[in-house]
C-alpha cells in the first residue's frame, strides 16, 4: 500500500467513526451541556469538521471553506473557532450534511495525490510550516480524538457512545 492510499484509508475510517457517533441523538442530546468544563457534543462535532475544512479544503487545496454558508444559514458563528463561545442550539442535521460535504471534498482531494505530493510544504497558520502528509495525519487523529469526546458525552446521557 502506498502512502496516499494509507492516508485515504485512515481518513475514511476516522470519518466513519465520527459519523456513526454523531447518529442516534435528538438536537437536545446533541446540545446537552454537561457539568464542569466539558463541551457539548455539538461543539466537538463542529470543531472536528471545521478543522478538516480548514486544513484539507482551505490550506491544502486552496478552496473556500465550506463552513461560511452553513454558518450563515444556521446562525452559527462565521469564525468557526467561536463555536466554543456560542450559547445557542446547533442543528445536528445541518452539521451532519456539512460534514458529508467536507469529508467528500477531503477524500476527493486525497484521491488525487501522489506520494510525492505529501511532501509539499505550506504554512499551517497553527503549526508553522508543515507538509501535506502532516495535515492528513492531523486531520485523522484530531477527528478521532473529538469523536471520543462525543462518545463519552453520549454515554453520560445514557446513550450508546461509539457505533459498535
């Protein structure tokens, strides 16, 4: 297996896990605010998806992020990092649809890459100069990390966390 096929497989698995975890909830459960310093499932979900949008669609591909039209249509913050301070309800269906668009764009992009393309460097604006391979592994790892947060928060509500 070459590196780009591996990267695509890793992303597909991360996306499958977050999508499965984001199912089986009402909007109230999705927006449930636990006690303490935990963030709601909705905020973890939005953050994980907007990070993919930023790193793989915006930085790596140079495309306009897909978030802005979703934010405008739902009343969510235009700056996706402001989701952590947002006090309103986040609509699960709209975010799930956005997630599918972001994920498909990312997977379509990875399918065009050669192994040599993974070495292309760019300014990440967060982690300094890194290569495309770094952004791919970061996107997968970051997605899985927040999926764990989401699963735990489902469990706090008596729901099945992970989809298996």
